[in-house]
């Protein structure tokens, strides 16, 4: 039994193939990075929730607040923000002054979901740092957080007048985020 | 103060790395021995400086110095010491410092242990290592500096993600980095060889131990990550084809290919240009993994907080390092080609097929991982590629690989005797057939069990074939010879051990995938779930406190045929800093299968808790398989031809050809 002997072919062009593949990949990554920088962040939700109605919920109120708890029906009729927060959350404290300031401007009602937070702790925290919320619903067992796909606090949802989620922001809202993303979107939704 | 010194040391390391990356290269080109000689002290000094910077950062974490921004963001005084330390690499900045420290230590190791290397090859290798170091230190200093102070310092830190507060995950990243970064040595050797225009069996003998060491670390690192996911995430799953898992698995596949092709270069001086290419590809894929995790361009649970500025920097580094080396390859590879010719049916031929299958598998996994990106770029819409794709393309590539792994080692170099090899594998084939029939007889004939029977059969085949191969080496006319058993080189034992590990792993993957069972029920105290012959009875749930968490602990009594088996206590831990829940599954193992119990939320007011029970047959085999493979690598590493100083002196081949 003799079989043909093989050895590495001396052709030159295959040697360039890896380089071409690498250049194509780098171009691909470059484009993706540019997209991410341009705001098309893939982590901004593979949101199955985007452009779907706000999930059904009816959360209990914090005691002794002027407005009641938060139910899905409360979100219809007006563009609003829903902010998931907790008195235990350090990053929430960072965005809080901005929420308080926004509430003074009265551009949009801000509702809160007090996530896994004893009501006394929530109230004490709001008394201490200011209360920007119209309605606040308690979510002691993460039912709302799970329905909303919340991965951590704070997270903020923009809900349109039909009660449909139009945007989700993960992490503290910075003035920059507000000016470049949320404010223009809210203005557009209000038209 | 220590922090500032650490910062300074890192800046100094950059300068040293720049010297290391340029002077020896110029010296090698001009034949200037003094310039070339700068490589070794530079590599050693660079590693000391990086290690000092890493130690300074670690100190800040241990003493909870919250005036350092990274410590404030990722640590907390209430954390146990182990997690204060592992917190150093639990975030992007700190993990980069670990990365660069490992890189520079590998460089120093080449400087210290490479006494027999030709002077120009050593100078060039260390120079390339220095250039990689310079690139990444620049990256740390300008975009990811962990030494920045925070003013005023907060009274308390943010804490570390509780999922990461786990012994398995404390050591997973360092292991992985030792693997990833270890491949930099093979890369540097490959680039240096291209610059030299010379690759021979001595080159392969120098590269192989480094590759082997990196491969062992990567194997154990991936295994550790999988083990962690299994017991910590509470789904009883151990592999998810997540982009970041893939990012570590792809270099493992090409690294495994490299390991095998380097043998061909060492023994037969064939496949040289291919081996160089694999060395470059493997480290490039390691860099790609680093990039994907840190740039935010892929969706993954593992991703670090993303920052596009970092992404641009790493991409630029990637373009220079990978693009540069492939350009060099395109120009210089013809210079290193040539070498031994061999028949397709030979040990070399078998290793070549091994390489083709492994690189094809690596390509398909890479394609699946990047496909969402490609689809997005081509406007095909946003999508994700999940386990069904990977299983569908990966398994058909691995099955032939596993079968051929049984045959390859029995073929002779240059021209093998396939019929003779198969003749000797009759017993193995018989056992495999037996496994096939037994699996079907025990579990019934349906689609899943046919696939499972196939998996078990090839696992038994590989196991038996590996034992056969070992026997054929140690058995002569006079039967088993103690002399032969002792004299067989360690590399042969390493191979056998790693292949046996592969067989055990295949059995584990097959069994764990095919026969996993689960039940989810809400149990009141005294109620039970029956699964796989076990009766799991819920007794009670109570609150317990850990150092930095409060937990709900369930107590379950497990019996089998009325006899007590175990008491299992799964926990649901509530961490307060940061707020997060983790599940601590309780696992009872028989060594062959696991019983896995998870306690969920309270259900209703009558003290009922949602309880999930999994029966996970063969999952322990996964860990045995990984450990055997890692052990095989270590045994092979201890072979005397790899030992320091032996590289040149050992001239006679140490592999015995199979007797025939």
C-alpha cells in the first residue's frame, strides 16, 4: 500500500488569508464600537420589554404619602418616569439630587418603586434627601423588579401616555444622560 | 503613600518595557550583543515593578483604603479577607494589573530559565514580550488606572458583587489569566522565529513547555469557572455558551491544537509554518477575549462595566499586535517552511486531522459568538446565538476527534499502519459497542438515548484505546515489564492521562446532558419530592447570618428506600452591600451523580417554600475529566526533555515507537 506523500504547499497567497480575516474582524469591531459610542449599546436591553405595555402590577403605597401606591393603570394618560430605587442603594443617592431638581421643573411625573426596602427606611431616606416622587409603590418581594427585568438599582423606565415602555436606563441618571437621551425622548413622546 | 509608589512603579515598568521591547530587537538585527543582553535584566526588573504595583494595590484592598477609587467602588470593610483580596481582580482596573503582572512574570521566567536559547532568539522573544507589556501598561495608565485617589474618601465602600464572593471564583480569574497570558510566550517565540526566519525542532522544544503550562492553567481555569457556575448560579447548569465563556474556550481549542502541532515540529520538523500560525492565533484569541469582555460590544453576564474609550484603545492594541504579527507571517512564513514529508496515514497525519478538527471547532464557536455582531453590522437585525447552534455544530466536530484520538497515538511516525492499529483496538471497539448496547438497554431507545449511547460509546472507546496504547508500550514478548513501565517517558504518561481525562469528560458531558432530571414544587414542612429514587423531605427553614449577609437556610432530609442518605441545607443569601441575592445550592454527591437542592421564595403563608431538586448524573465526571487533563499536562511538563538545561543535551528521541 503506498499513498501519496504530502507536504505543506509552497503557495504564497494562503499566508495572507489570516491577515485579511484579522483586518475584516477589526473593521467589524471598530464599527460596533462606534455604534456603542453613538448610543446603540447592545446592553441597553435585549429589552424584550421595549415598546411593550408596562407589566401588570399593583404595588402598595408607602404610609402617609400624599399620593398612593403604583399600579399599571396609573401610568396611562401621561408620559412618566418610573424609577426603581432603594434606601440601601448607594448609586441611587448619586442620581437623587437630579430627580429632585427635575421634579421641581414639573416636566414629567416621576414615580418610584421602592425595591426590597422596609417602608420606614424608604420614608426616612426620602425625608432626609428629598422626595421627588409622585407615586411610590413598595416592592418588598421583587415581584415588580422581576416583571420589569431589573438587574440592579437604580433603573429608570420612560413610559408613554399609553402606558408603553419606551426606554430603559440602567444605572444613575446623570445630567448628560438626561439632556442627551431622556429629555429629547420625553419631549418627542409628549407631542 | 504605598499607592503612589505602586502607581510610580507601574509608570517605571512602562519605561523598562519600552527598553525591553526595542533595544534587544535592534541589537539582534545589528548583531550588537550588549543591546541584546539588555533584554534579560529588563524583563526581570519589569516583572518586579509590576509585582510591586500589584502588591501595593492589594494592600489598599486589604486595609480598605477607600481613598483609592477602585477600592471604594469594589470593596467593603465587612468582607472576609479572601474576598478583599479577590476583589483586586474582581473589577476591570485591578484585573488588568494582575494581567500585566502575570505577563511580565512569564517574561522574567523566559529570561531566567532560557539559558540555552540562542542569543538572538531569546533577545527577540523577550523584546516581543516587552512590547506587549508596554502596550498594556499604557492602556492601564491612561484608561484604566486603579491608583487614582478619591477626595473626599467615602466612609464605606460599595462592596463586591456577592456572586463573586466565592472561593471558586476567587481563583478562576487568576487561573484564566495564567492561561491566556501564558500563551503570550508561544506568541513571542513565534514572532521571534519569524524575525529569525528559522524554525526547527529545538525551537519547538523550547516553545512546548510554555504552551503546555499555559494550557494546563487555561484548562483548570475554565473548569473552575464551570464548577462555580454549576454550584453558585442555582440552575444546575455547567456550561452556557455565553460569549465570555466562549472567549476562554476558543483559545483553549486552538491552544490544544498548538500543543499537538508543536509535537510534529519537534519530532519531524513538519507543519512549521502552521504551528507558528497557531501560536499567533491562540494568543490573538486570548487578546480578543480580553477585548470582548471589556469593550461592551457583546452582551454577556460576565462583562465588566464597559467604557468605549477603553474599547478603542484595546482595539488599537489588537490591531497592532495581531495585524502586525499576521503581516509578518504573510511575509516571512515561506522562510520557515519545509521539513519532513509524511504519509496521510501516520502520527503526523493524525495530529494534522486533530488540528483541522480543533481549529474548525474553534472557528465555528468564534463565528457563533460573533454572529450577533456580524448580523448587526450587516443590518440583519439584533439576535443572539444560543446553545442549540453550538451543540449542533460542535458535537459533530468533536465526535470524530474523540474517535481519532483513540487511533492516532497507535500510528507510527512518517508512515503508519492503520489496519494494524485497528487490529489492536478490537477490544476497545468491543467495549464501546457494549457501552452502546448497555446504555440503550438501560434507558430505552429514543432519540436522546441514542445520542447518549453514542456519546458513552466514544467515551469508552477513547478510554479503552488509551489504555491499549499504554499497554502496547509497556508490554513486550515477555508480558508486562516493570522496566518498561518505569522507563516510559513522562510525556507518554502525560498524553495517556490527558486522553483518559478527555474520555471521562466526554462521558460526563453526555450523561449530564442526557439524563438530567428536575422537579420544582412548593413544599410545606413535612412534604417531599421524589426524584431518581431519592425522597427529599422539607423539614424547616430558618434564618442564619454570615459575615456580610443574612440567609434563609432550608433543611431537607434525603432518604433512599427508607434509608437516610443526607441532610441538605441550601441557602438563599441576602447581601446588603451591594444588595443582591445569591443561591447556595446544597449538593450531595455519590461520586457518580449529584443530587442538587435549591430553596426558593416563600410561597403563601403556611411556611411553604418553592424547592427545586435536580438529579445530575455524571456531573462529577466533568470535574474528574478536567483534573485528569490538567494532571496530564503537568506530568508531560515534568518530562526530562523539558527540564531546565536539558533542551540541548538530550539529543536522542525519547519517544519509543510502538512495538510492531
